[in-house]
C-alpha cells in the first residue's frame, strides 16, 4: 500500500499510518526499532532498498529524511513537508515513510522525526553519503543510540578515518569496519585452530579503501606486531599474510568471491568470503546496539603506523642519501685532509715551524747514508775515463813524453 501526502504534518502522517495498519489487518506494530536514513534524491532508492531487505531480519519503521532546501530565495522561503507512506510488501517487514522537507524546514528535521519515532524502541541513524563531521552532535544523531556512517563514500576515504577517530562517541560505527567482519572471523579461527607466534603481517588491497587500513590497524592493536600495507588492483581486500617462525598463514581472495586459507602443516582450504551487499551490512549492524569497543580502538590508531613497501626508486634515493651522509661524516671527522688541497701560496705561515721540525730529526741518521752515496759516486766516475771524448784528450799528453825519452837516449 502506498499513500502520498502533500503539505502535511507529523500528526497527519501518524494517523495515515494507523489507517494503513488497520486496512491491512494488523493492528499491532510488531517492530523492534526505528531506522532513520538521512539521504538525498540520488541515493534514496538504493538506501531504501537496502533498509527494506534488512527489515526482514529486523522489522522496523524506516524514516527517510530528504532535505530540499531550495536554490532560489523563493524556494528557500517556502516551508513544506511532503510524505510518502509505504506499508505491506512495498516496505518489507515494517513501515516506510519518505519525508521530503522543503525550505527552512530542512534545517529542523529533528522536529519532524521525533513525533514519528516508535515508542520505547531504540533509534538508529544511517548516513549513506555526506555524513556529518560529528555524528553524535548532529540534531538527528543526538536522538539515536546507534549512528552508522560509510567512509567509502567520502571524497578522501582513508582521510575520513582520522575524522572518525577525532569525533568518535560510543555508539558510532562505520560500514568500512563492518565489511571486514568475515576477514576478522577467519583469521581469528585460523589462529585458534593452530596457535602460533606472529612476528609481522602484510595486508593487500586496493587503494582508497578504508577497510584495508582498518584491517591492518586491527591486526596492529590486537597482535602488537608491525603490519605492512600493499596496494593491489582489488577488488577490496585481496590477501592477508601472517608471518610465523614455522611459515606464513595466508588468506587470499583475488576474485572477491571465494577465499583460500593456507597454513603450515595443514591442507589448503576454500572458504566463503564473498563481498556482501549493503543490506547485509546494515542487518549486521542492527544486531547489536551497544558500543563497539574493538572498532573504537582500531579507528583511534593512527594510519601512519602501517608501513608501506619501498620501491626501487625510493630504495636508491635512500641509499644515495646514506652515502652522502657517510662522506659528510668522514670529512667532518678528518678535516686535516682538506688543508692538503690548499695551494702553497695560500698556505698559512704557521706551517713553516712544523716543516722545520720535521726536517731537524732527519740530519743525524742521514750521515751514514751520505758516505755510502759518496763512494758509489766515485766508483761510478772511474769508468767514465774510458769515454770516447776523455781518451782522445789523454793520448796526446803521453806521446810527448815518449818522444822526449828517445831523443835523450840518442
């Protein structure tokens, strides 16, 4: 059953809900909570479909708040409330009311929602997109026991985790955390079956996916080990490796459907690890309405604690920087080598006494070698008389002596 109300009020909407319930033959409500969805026209269809599917597990009254503030001054000055009521098969296992608020009424959505809440039933608020910076301080978030956001829809999904950590209030949760429930369950079951000492871990997944970071932060906080984050093509999380002394425990899911669990000393197993729909994520979050302390610890851990593998360029740059630092340190430790490159003209006069002091002790031991050098020099000069030039000069000196002897004899 579908009922359209134009320019209506909250009391008229309540009356229309009672009439529709009597017409369908079910006077009792039979609903366990009120789910408030804050969305826009573009995301309203998908959000309502997910909420209707989740209501089969959790019968609830769904209130979709669509704000139409208006672009022109005339549209913003007009205040009007339009409602669309769905009861029966069109609303799953509960009731659905689509509230379109025009003009200034969009800034006071809580005044319209409060009279439509189920009495004595918990309230859950879900922002499929464009969640506020502080969900607990939002006028609609203040009336809820549970506040659900989705960091994947933010412009900077990983940066949104820092905002969630800063504004966390007990009762906050995020669908990025809900998406890793299957991974956390399988890893915990693997360690329960065969306890081992984990030394480090590697989480692989596509970029701009906050679920990959949350899974790495969960391993960091629970196991107190270093975790390395590796970027892959996806879809979603593709692999988790836990390093032990006996071998690696690997949970691999390359196609987003089936996972493979391999452990040292055990056969490889196929596990169901399908990527779930939004309706399944919402149904899981509606199962518990108490604060999630494990999520609070993980989201409050800085993302910077996850390590990234260094590529070849980064390693080369680090190696070059290390070598430059080593050279600089060597120059600083031995500055005397630098002064040897200074020209002789620019050398300081203070080096003269040092040179004289270096020559002084060399005189005493140099006497003995000096004599040896003299003898060697004399020995080397003796064969020099047989040189051609020297022989020519010595022959005429002896000849006149012989001639003089013959004459004297005759």
